[in-house]
């Protein structure tokens, strides 16, 4: 906190005090607001509690300086209080005009001018802060300490003895700068930088609930490491992760980056309500977005207007709408190890070229098929000539196939008949199941090809008319096997 002689900074000095001590009763939450007073909005505060530039006429100052338990703010029963230094900051702030600034999360960053001298810009800001605390810079560290600090900061690893010796022997003026460049060029730099971002993104290679099943999210982790090592612009780093799949002609890399939104825990626990957990996943994405990119605890607004930050419950769900359009299930599969959809099939460059070539060929063939037309009368004639072999499947399945006669003296008609029966018998043996999906019989699905091998159902799946015949509707909790 700066000295009383400095200009008071609302964002760094005043807002934290008001937010912690005042906003609970005089902030964004209308349900908890007292005296119809808002101190989080400049116009409202100036209209009722603060007279800019006048300490004597400002009710805010009178209340925080009062010793009367019925008048002092915060009130004694709130278990909150102001320190002497905090009262001085608020008093000086009002005296200087009580100007407000927007929440820093909603203000575009601006480049601050620094003195044109030999010191690095970071040294200027550090020195200014130390001066406000009446502190001085420490003496320059020795080279062994410098390389140790740099190595841990930039790679997370200690320097080797050979690296230390090489740095000590380098007496050039830019030895330190060249050490920094060497460390920035290592693969370990990206790994070290990625660690903090993985925490922000709640990265995990398992689903998190119950049995904590494995899920392959490491390709996104490797992308983050690569992004730091490539030093891609920060705006791209953000945009790709939030909505890389929505970019024009999105690349595989840009779509992979959006896995940032899918690191939330997922469940397949029996009895879980699918829609309930799908809604939980949406809320998780909103909360993570707020923490990662706005520095705000948006989750407070899920149940009510935020008590300390300018986020209403309505705005929370307006933001949630952006994350509520993923075609996903609230539960992942009990029965397979498949990755929950939507999923991305990752390919090498050669595989991608091959797939592209095959897709082109498929498109050309599909275009030819689309242009091919068969007369309905010809189709009807062909259809009527087919023989319905289903009634005979059970009979043929239980009898051995007839041998094909080898004697050339037998007539062609006998040979053709034998071939036909052999074909029918073979087909009946190949056809393991023929289910009409008309419904369940004693919780089983009848098999017309082999009545003894019926389908087994769990949790009453629903059968509905499909495009051809009937279809079974599965919820994720039931199945037919």
C-alpha cells in the first residue's frame, strides 16, 4: 500500500477495502443491500454517501471515523473493522476526488511509460514498489546464484555442473542475456511454463469421479507445452482454447486447443442423472473461464447476484449459454473405454493427407451414386423376385449342409438346387442374429435367426419406429446385448 503522500489508486488500494468491508451490505447483491446504498457504483456512492473532495460533507468518512457503536461502519455486529491505515486511505481518496475505476478484469491493459535509461523496465517497477515500502534493491547476486535461480524459474530444473562452469567462465558483457536465451530455447522451458496453466485449466488424465477412469487428455497438455515453446501470441493462445473450433477452416491444432473446455470431472456412477451432470459440466466451464481469463469467482453468481463483484445471476447464465452448445452426454460409457464425445481423432500429417485423399474419392463416388436413378418398376420387380428365407433359417441352421454333387452326369437343375440350398444354409449360419425389435419378451429380445440366442436387455430400453423397421432407444443407463 502506498504512503499517504501518493495519489491513491482505486483498484489497488480502495476497491479491496470496500469489497471486503462494505460490499456485503452496500454492493451488487440487491437481496442483501442495506439503506438502498451502493458503494460499488460511482454515481450511486457520490449521490448519497460521498462528496468528492470534501471530507467534512461525506457520510462515508463520518461513519468510518465515528466511535458511536450505533453509527460506526462497519457495524460491530458484522465482526468487521477498519485499521487506522485503511481509514487513512479512504479519507485521502475522498479528499483527492473519490474517483472510481472499472474492475481491472473489464479494462484493456495499457502500456505504462518507463524511463529511458539503462535499467530494464521490470527493474523500474520493482524499484518503485520498493521505494513506496521504504526498501532498497538487494546487491547483485553472484553468478552461481543467478544461474541456479534462472534455471529453476525457467525450466524447473537445477543447472548441471557443466552449465555452471560454462557460465562462470563466460566473461562477456552479455553472458547473462545469453544464458536466458539458452534456457528459453530448451524443451523444459515450455514444460515449466505449462505447469501453472495446467492447474488453471484443471488438467487431469482421469475422469475424477468414483473409479477415476483414465481419459487421454495428454495431447492437449503437449499442445500447451508446444505453445509456450513456440511463443505463440497470447491472443491466439486464448482464442484457440476458448473457441478454436469456430475459427474459419480451423486446423487440427486449433480444435485440439479447445480441450481446455473439457477438463472438468465426468461421471458414470449408477443412479446419476445425465442432465444434472451435463449442467454441472457447463457450470464448470463458466467458472474456469472466469478464473482463468477474468480473475473473477463467477461461481458465486450461479445461485445469486455476486455479493462482491459486478456479476448478476442473469449475467452468469447469459455467459453459460456460450458453453451450453456442446453435443455431449452427462455420463460417459459404462460399457466401453471410448472417449466421451465430442472427440477428436488425432492424425499425423501423412495420415491427414491420406484421409483427405480418400474423402475426396468418397465425395466423387457419392456424387455418382446421387445421380444414379433406378426406375421404381424395375426395383419392384427385383424386390418381388427375392425369396424370403427367414422362415427357413432355424430349420437350416439345425441341419448339415448338403454336399454339392461332383458327378458330371447329374442334371444342371439338381446342381443349381443343391447350390441354392447350400447358399441358404451358409447364410443362415453366418446370420447370428435377426432381431425385429418389436418389443421385449420376458425382458429378452427375440432372435428370428436363432431363437435360442436371444438378446438380453437391462433397464427397459424403448423400441420406436425407425427409417427401416424398428429401432431401440438407449439412454446410457440401459443396454441390449
